[in-house]
C-alpha cells in the first residue's frame, strides 16, 4: 500500500512538472511572437550611377569568312590526270605545278602538260584524282588566298543609309575568345533582297588569324554617341512608359525618363543626372516611396 502511494506521488510530480514546462514554453512563444511582429524587412537593392560617356555607335551583323581571291583551276588541254603534286591544305605559290596531264595525242604517242596556279594561296578543294579524264571545262582544284579575307554580311534597309565605304568594323569569333579583329567596309551591294528587304555588305578583314569558313560577329561602326548611359537592366520599359527607380534617403523615387540608343549592354538616357543613385534591377515591383536597403553598387 505504501509503495503504491509512492508511485502515485512520483507520477503526479512528473505530470505537474510537464504541465509547468508546457505553460512556460507557451508563454515564451507568445512573447517572441509579440516582439517579432514589429520587425519590418525592407527590400535589398543594388544601385549604380549614370556615366557620362562617348562611345562607338554600331550596327550588329554576322557572316562567314571567305577568301577575297578564290579561283578554280581548269586544264588548258584534254588528257588523263597522270600525277598529283598537291593535297588539300597545301600552300602553293604563283606558277607552282599542281598536277600533270598525259595528253595521249595519238596511239603510242604521249605528251605531258603541267597545270599551274595563277596566284599564291591554299588548296581548299580537289575535284579530280589520278586516272580521271579531263577537258578544259573540267575543274581540277580550288585555290584560295588566306592573306586576303572578307566577310559578306546582311543588313536591313533601315540601317543601309548609315553605312559608308571604309567604315571601321569590329569583328569577334568564338574561336578566339576575348580577341577583337578589325576590318573595313569594302563593298556595298547595289540591290536589296526583295523578300527580306536586306542588302549585302562586304567587309575586308585585316588579320591572318581567321580562316575561310569561320563564323564571325561584326559590328559596323557608324559614328560616335555621347551622353549619360545606364545598364539596360536598370530601365523598366512597358508600352509608352520608360522609368527608373532612384534611391534618395533610403526611399524609392520613380522617375519617368527618355531612353535612346542602345550601345552594347548600356543605353543612352535623358531625364536623370549623373549624381542620381539608380536601382539596377527590380524596379517593376517597387513603388514610389518604398523604403529600401542598398547592399551594393554595380559598375
């Protein structure tokens, strides 16, 4: 009997202790909730400053590198290809012999004829092999000069009137990441494509690093442009509204601006000053008067 009372006493003490612990935890949680309800989390933004710059203005286009001087070699006489002197990729000079023909003028009477190159270059195609019968209309090899290269690009008719001969062209190729090459506009084709309304532009390239067949991006420099520039991600443009968010005393002020030409990843702007602190992203979900926290500055 006495042992049973002791057990009941222990169980009662445990229950009472558990009840007190639970009550204390509930009071602590209510106190924590009451103290955190007044904490406000403000949006965190990065900012930048408009930069006064003078930059190249250009037209973007692309094309495939080819040789300015390319020709297909034909034999001057008929005959059978007796010997090949070159292979694809070989460099040849002016008047190098690339193949020998057996003219076979009459039975048991043979006379050889040499096929020579008209200029220095690289053999890029081979059309016949030893034993082939050829005539003066049969192509034998294609020769291309790798020191005189060009790119034929297309541009729309709106941009065509801004392009002039000898304008500079900045050229980039993903085979040479980080490098820039230069060329000049050497030819503007006199007619446009009636379907796409685009015209062809020929660009002479001033480098020997690029090779025929490579894909390149080209920027035709059409002039210089000066003013205040902002990164394109800082500008919010919808329908007829163009605006930016400026931080003043940690509060957002929405300014409606005029955005002009885009040059690379920046855009010419009017309606702000170079002293303004402009939010670089997220302007579409901020409103005038919002409090924000500046966490960094973009260049």
